[in-house]
C-alpha cells in the first residue's frame, strides 16, 4: 500500500468516517495537496470514499467547494455523489462544487473562456448529438461516390482519432507514412471524410461530443487563467480515461494535486480508445504518487469473489491485488453446459422461477439480470421468458432524450439558440408534415449558404419580404407554420418568459399532439408519447426553479446582458438533453420494477443484482473472435470479470455445445477463461440445491428476512405444481413417481416432475446430441408390459428382484415372442449412460434357481432383445443428484443390485456367463 496521512483515526475520528474500514479511512484522510491513486475493487465502496474525501477537504482543510473539481464517468454518478455530499455537509456548499463528466465540465469552461481562444468560440454554438453526427458523416460520404458504404466506419474512426487528439492533417501524415497500399487508401479516405465533416460542423456552428474535450484542452492551453480557481481535482473511473481526458486532467490540475479512483481489472473500454496505461503514465508524470488499495468488497458472496479472482489471476501482467469479503461462502458458482441455445434459454427461465419459489418469494423478478456479451444473443432468451410469462426489460432501451417526440421538440428549441444548426432544421422542418421533401430542404440550405445566412434566418426574411432572398420559391410560403411559432418563441425567451411556458406554447402552436394522433399506430402509443412530453415540461420547470433560486449558473458565469442570460437558460436545458444519458423518468423507474433485466455487460458496469445469469460464455463470444492481440484478450477477460462481479448472492454461468449463428448451427465450446473452473471448489456443474442453510446465507447477503414456513412451503408447492403440467417433458422423463430405495438404505428420490437438471437436462442433451450426430444406436428397444408406465412397473421397492413389477406381474407376462407390437417401447439411451456391464467373472457363478430359469425361458425372444434393465439408467440419473452427499451409500446399493443379477440371465450378456457367441463386449462411450 502507498503512503499517506496516517494520523490515528480512532482518536480524531469525525462523524463522517463512521462505518469506513481502515483502508477507506486512509484514503479519505490522505493529504489533499498530493497525488493519490485509490485502486478500488468492485463493491468496495469507492463512491462513498470519494464523496467522503471531498467532505474532508471542505470541513477539515477549509478548501472552498468552488475550488474543487470532481469528474465522474456518468452524470448519474455525479448526481449520486452530490446527494451523498448534501447529507455530509451544508447543501448550499455542494452547489458551488464543480462536479460532472469531463464533457459537462468542459462545456462550463468553454462558455466562460471560449471567447479568448484563437480562433474564438461564438456565443451561439451548440452540441450536435450522436445520431445527427452520424447523419452529417453519411451526407459527406453520399456526396462522394467513392466513399459509398464507409459512413459508419468513418464515424467510428473519427471519434477514435479525436480521443487520441489526432486531427485530419495528422491522419493524412500517418497515411503518407504507411507502406501498405490498402491501409494507405483507407486512411486517406477517412482523413478526407474527417476534414469535410469538421467543415460542416464549423458551418453549423456545432461541436460534437469529442470536440467538447478537444476545445476544453484548447481552453486550458491557451488561457492559463482558466484554472485559477482549481486547487484540487478528483477523477472517478480513471481506468476508462482516454488520451484527451488524461491531457485534460494534467492541464486542469495545479501542482499535480489530483486524486483518482480506478480499478485496472475493470478497464473494458479499449474499443473506444480508453487507455489502461494511464495509471502507469500518471505515476511517471505526477511525482510521488501514492497508492491505496480498497480490497474489501461489500457486494458478493465468498464463492463469487473466489470465482471472479480465479479468472483475473490468469493475467500475470496485472498489478497484484486481491478481493476479499466478509459475506458467507454461499452457493458455488453454477457452470452448466447445454445442447443448444434453446435448452439454455429454457433452463434460465425455469431456474428464475425456481429460485424465486425456493426463496419463499423473497426474491423478485427485478432481482435477476441476464448479462450478455452483445445484444444479438438476447432473442432466444427473451422469447423463452415471454413463453413462461416472465416480464422482462432490456437495459439498453431508448433513453428519454433519444425518444423521437423528445428529439423533435428539442430540435425546435435548438434552432432558437443556434439558427445555423442544419441537422436540427432538417429534423423539425417537416414535423408535423408540411410537404417538404429532402430536395426542398437541400435547396433551402443551399440558398441560405449563398446568402451567407443561417437557414432559419433566411426563411424568416423571405416570409417577411420575398424580394430580400435571391432564389426564393413560392412553395416555401407554407413554412409560415414552422417559422412564425419559432420566432414567437425567440421573442418570449428574449423577454425572460419561463422556459416551461415557452415549450408548452411551442408544442401547442405547431399542433404536435394532433400530429401524433395521425402518425402513431395506436392510442396507447399516442398516450405514451404525450406523457413523455409532459415529463419534458416538468424538466423545463426544474430549470426555471433553479434559475429563480440563483443556482442554475455558477458564480463565475458572467453575461453581457439579460438577453444573453435568458438564452443561456435554454442552453442549460439543451445541455442536459445532450449529455445526460442517465435521465430517468418516474415511468422509467416503474418500468424496471417487477421485471427481469437483460443487459450487455458493458451497460451493466457499476450496477449490481442479487442473482446474475451469464449465458453463452463461449470461445468466440467471450473472448470475442475478433480479439486478435494480447491486449484485446486481456480486456475480454476483464469484461468477464466485470460481469461476474455484478452478482451479490448467486451467479449462474452457462454455455452451449451448438448455437444458431447467422441462420446456421455452429459448434461451440466453453470459454478458455473458464476451462479450468470445474477443478475449483467455488464452481459446480449442477444447479444450486437450496436447503435451509444455503437459503439463510443467501438472504443474509441480501439483507432479507427469512420467510415463514407456511409461505415457503406454499411457494415451493406452487412451483412444483405449476411445472407438473409440462406434459411434454413429463411424458419424456416419467418423473412423476418416486424412485424407491435409491441408495440401498431405504431413502427415496423425490423426483417431483420433469424439472430434474441431472435427469431431464442430461438425458435431453445426450439424446438430442446423439440424433444430431446420426448415432443410430442412440436408441435401444426392449419389451415391456402393455401399460407404458415403466417407472412403476419396473418398481424400485426392492433392488433384489428387478423383474418384480409394481402391479404384481412379471416382464414376461405381456411380452412373449415378438408379435405384441403395442408392448414395444422406444427409449432414448445415449451410449454415455448405458447400463453397467460387469466384466466376465473368472469362475462361473452358481446356477440360477429353477423358478428364475423358467421365468427367463418364458420370456423368450423378448428377453434377448431386452438385455438390460432400465433401472440402471434411472439410477445413474439419481446418482448425479445425490453424489455430493450420498455417493458412498449409493455405491453400496448399486453394488448390491449388480450382485443380485449374476447368473440370472444366461443369454443377456449382463454377467458374461451366457453363450460366448451371443455375448458382445461393451462399446466404448462416445465422446
């Protein structure tokens, strides 16, 4: 561990340190005027440590909140930290704190100091969102036939190069130095698109998200006074920073007084230019950087922590650090294999219901998450969940500000601040429908460009006086329903009217609700979109409240006039819409309740659930088949680790032998990261058997009360009864009857129904696998009495007489000869689970009794066909279920039963004592 302020926390412990462990206290109390790395594992309380450290700086070191910059990875994290801070210090002080994402912090400084840049930033610049940015790149590629099909690739590469602070000219130089012809051509194409894209953004007076960071760097490079207010800086999720973000941190910090929180084991954004090497780079650039490790997790059970660390410990290049927990060991991590994706999805759905039932309904649907490497894997699982009537939500759903009705209104509002914003014009000009096709819109943009006027300004001038605009078209007069409501809104904004009333009147003036009634497919959709508009108005009202209370702007944000301040009020509103991807309405929160979550692992970072399922953990999926370099493989391993550490109490990992990919079945195998796992005690290849002890452990981890016996029994009985009606599998497995005396000690196997993971699942997998491979001998035919209930007729009440039937008859009674076709039953038996064939004894056994011989002879040819008792197959399945606790007693019972067969069947081949011509050596099991 690194050094730091080591004062005795027991003697001088402020109230805000209550509940912190020793390492957390050390991180909080470390000297603020220094460079510090806090390396925090998942669930180790890093947010609390960072928040408490800020409070400590304010309360104990008298650092003004306005002199502290705290950068978070998401606006949601910033909001959570502010709420926590308000509970530790005076809420009024928190308002002066500069806290947010790199993007939001940069916006603040660009607006204040942008006018001092060379070239300077204009007042009315705006942010172009991701979808509009893609449209602009697509337009560039459309204008050049040689760039057809390169739009998506170019946009991604442009963002990647901006994160590295590589401009179009730099990229052109890189292309010239490249010797590979194909790569040189590709780089030159991207450089051209990059340059043209930037020209269009300049014309629209817009910055994209990446430009916010680049312009932020320009501010601190060109205006040294910009960081005069910054005394200390804190950065969260430092392992996910890229080059431009690292440069920002260095430029903003004074005297290298920076505290960062990060975890190299959770660096999973290399694909978008995150640099895990920034942790090491900081140690070189910031002298005397200290390290403090937070290795105590308060999230996961002991087994989950061990399983996760067994994955990460494979990377020998990572810093040596551990993850520990005081939680009980809990259930081992389940690691199951399935025949295909369908059987895997079926198991997940049924296991969710089982775990809820066996928790006495203490677990709810919202306590479960299914984490995927990518969204394309969700279709089969969603389908199976729907079949079982399990409510589900997809975490990567449409965000509030990305919903079409919200983007429509926000496009109108953007034009109030930035009339040059052509993407906003193109979106709003024909909403509601005004008969303006793409060609007409392009003509408007071209003519406004020739007139050196923003498109909106040109339209307003033309409607007032056509002669003012050269090239004006008479058909544009119908745009008065678009232009005049916007102009009235601009006047209202200039006069200081409340933002809520401006937005409300604009929606009414353009008759947007009438447009929804015509364009939506159902009344339900109309109502949903109208409710979203009401939520937008509520958000506008909060901006008004902040403005009236004087908390909307920071003290150092100055304005030349009241008009500028009024327009800045709308600018704040648009800022949030562009940057706050975590904005959640009350409806969104309600949407999450009572539903199983499906999410990608990337989207789940920073979140946690009581129960986690991770399907398709297979080679080619994780690690992804495109992970070619060692660094990429390491990142894939970290991604698996992040997914595993989302689990609090239960972790289920699964994979399939085959999976439908692009319309065809492909062979699959377990991920290389987990091939060692079956040798570790923290994993199990069976489902979690929930008894009282384990139930108590799981509920204690989740801080849930133990259910009363009546509720628990009712929940389990309801589950058991519900799945008895699954007739297909019930008929396949015949598991409605108990298996009697399975261990030779009088214990029964309570096979309630077909849901028997080591019975049905293994049986189903092997039989289907055999059919898929064309194994004709995957079936064995035998004779049985007319009644089809083999489990009952081949009774398990005694192991000494396998021929005694439950109805009092014998096997021979209905199966003499080969003529009784109705008594013939086909039973699926894969070679891996064939009955035990004992070796040929050295000394012939004693002859069977006359009664047994007579019974055998009466059975005739049917007994020759039979050759085996299905009890062995059934017992084999029962053995897997009981192997953890009853392995020894089961073996004794099985040996006892096998001994009873010796000498009974002269021609059967079971004991090898029959005719040598008929006896065949057992085949080797197929693998």
